[in-house]
C-alpha cells in the first residue's frame, strides 16, 4: 500500500531536479559543482558553446586534466583557499586556449552551506565588459593627456563649483606656483565680481540641461588680484544614469586679443578721423574753387573793364569816377582775397575752438566776443544743449551763429534787448541745431537771400563765411532751413547726421 506513495514522491523529486536543472541552465553564466579534490561533478549552462569542451566530457574530470598547468594550478589554489577559509573568491582571467585568445572571464567561488567537500564555481564571460573598460581607459588616458597638455586652461569643478583639478596652463595663466593653492577653492574666487552672475547663470543652464554647453566672456582674477578677460567654455560630464559628475571648463586668456582689439579700434578711430578730415578738406577745396570761380571773378572782371574804359576816356571827371570805381572794386577784391587766405589759415591752425565741435566752447567763445553787448543789455544769449559734442567742424556752426547775432544787432531799431536762443536736440538719425531771435526785421535771418545778394551793404566777408558753412553742411548730408517764427521772431534749423 505504501509503494504508490513512494513512487509519487520519487516522481515529484525527479521533477524538482529537472526543474532545478532547467532553471540553472537558463542562467547566462556557467555553473560548476566541484569537489575538494578539483574534480568537476556537474555543469549547468544555457550556452554550451561557451565551454571549452563538451559538457559530458568534463563531468568527473579533474581541473588539472582539463586545463594547462599554469592555469589549472591557479584555479586549484583559489579552490583550496575557498575550502579552507570557507569564503568565496573572485578571479579574472583571459582564455588559456589559443583558439579563443581575446575572451575574458570572471570566476567566483561560492560556498555551499551544508557541504564541506564541494562548492560551486560561477564563470561569467566578461569579454564585452573588458573591451568597454579598455576603451574607457584609452579614452580616459587621451582625455588626461589632452587635459594636462592643453595649450588652453582646463578646469574641473564639482557640483558645488569647487576646483577638483586643473592643468598646468591654467595654473600659469592665473599665476599660481603652488598647485595646492587652487584646489578646493570655489570658482567665485577666480571670477571678478562683475562677471560672477554671468558664470553662475551659465553653470545653472548647463547643470539643468537647458544648454549642452555655455560659452561666455568674463573677467577672471589671477594671483595678487590681477584681472583679465577670458573666454570660458562650460560643459557637463555625466555618469551612466545622466547624473552630473562634474563641470569641465576651458579658459582661454583674451588679454592679447583684447589688446589687439583696442589697438585696432584706435586705428579704426584714427582712420575714420583721417577720412573725415580728408572729406572736410575736399569739400573745402570744392568751396574755395567755387569762390574763386564766382565771388572773385566779379571784382576782377570789373577791374579789367574799368581799366579798359579808363584807357580810352578823355574827360577828366569821368576818369575820376572810373578811378573811384577801380579803387572800390580793387578793395572788394582784396577783402575777399584776404578773407579767403584768413579762412585757410584758420582751417590749418591748432585753435581748439575750431578743431572740436563742442557747443559749450562755441557758446563761451560767442559770449566772450559779444561781452560788451551783453553787459550793455543789448544782447542776451540763451544756450541749452542736449547734445554737446557734434561730429561737424565747429568753425561753420560758429560762422552762422556769429552772422545771425551781428545781423540781429545791426537791424534792431526798437532799442530793446535782442534775445538769441541756441538749442541742440537729438533726433532720430541726426542732431538739430536751432537758433532763434526776437528781431522785428524780416531780414534778420534772411540767409538764403543774403547768400545770393550782390547789394553793396552786404558784408562780403560774412557772405563768404556763410557760403562755406552752407556748402559744408549740405556736403556732409545735412540741411539748413530758415523760417519766420510768429511767436518769437526768426529761426534757423540745421540738421546734421549723427555720424559722418
């Protein structure tokens, strides 16, 4: 009656053994059961091709019989030590057979708790891991060499932005002779206060993943508080899980670049100044040519005509009239010629008033010139300048204002104080110079008419100055407009480009 029960138990036990073998054999590793004398009692693997022999061949075979002497002695030493110490050991080794020379394995001995004469050995193929480790070592070595030998300063920062490591170039850039002086210091000690927020924002953007890398220009602080501009390239180094390990910073000294940039800007400014001066000179020559062609031609022609008439005239009274006309034309010619020479001398002089376009200086020069009129309450100058420095030769602005003041005073018959308002305002793309007066005469600011006038009471010298000024304003892309202001008097508006 008991036989069926025993049979069932045997079947169950057999099934458990089959399940155990199936479970163990499904593991990627190779599992051996080895006796204390080095004999392999059993083997389980899901990849029999990983074995160096057929599975049935190695069962009940000694390790010393299966493997080369040197390798088998090493294995037996590990096994004996495991049996003796009752603890597991690990051994990494390369395939002992020439047929698989590049295969790497890891062997682990594991003690069976209720067995003293046997243990298990788990063998794992770690060829792929070893190759990855080798590649990582190569890459790490390349990185270390590039880091240490780079001609650009290199710096590693931890998550708290403290210095972990840096290369010789950065140490040289910052002027530190002792390496330990820089380690563990926060990055803030090497960044100027005006740039620290910029660096902090850049590291936060890289740390959060908002940016893969950040490139910024900042001021760094070297030893003894010396500062210099540098270009900082900040990137992150992540582990396998994507967690930030440290920051990699490349720091390039921009001192030489900045010095060259300053020199280049100075040269560009000088070139622009020379170009501007050349343009002024060319426009002046054009104006002088026009003056020689038109303004001087009239008195010269008159003199020639009078001389010819004088040669044939016999009446003494008529000859006297011709002599007077000749003297007048000659005087007019000499005045114009002298004014032309004087203007050329002024243009070539070192007088700062005429070399700068500072409205405060021009106003002060006018106040000094008309001080007596101001003291006698005949004239009041009201100056207010939103723009003081103007990119235009001051001499032409001065000539226009000077002419307007003189004409206003000359044509003021009411004996009241003449008020001249001078303003500068910045507009879109240009500067406006506005001059107003409260003169009752319609002709006070009649520049357009005066420029074309040939009346005898008009000062030819003033007209020459006005002609040059108007010609220069228009040549430089500006404009001059004269209008009647009902509320105040007359107005001249000069528009000049902000940049010439």
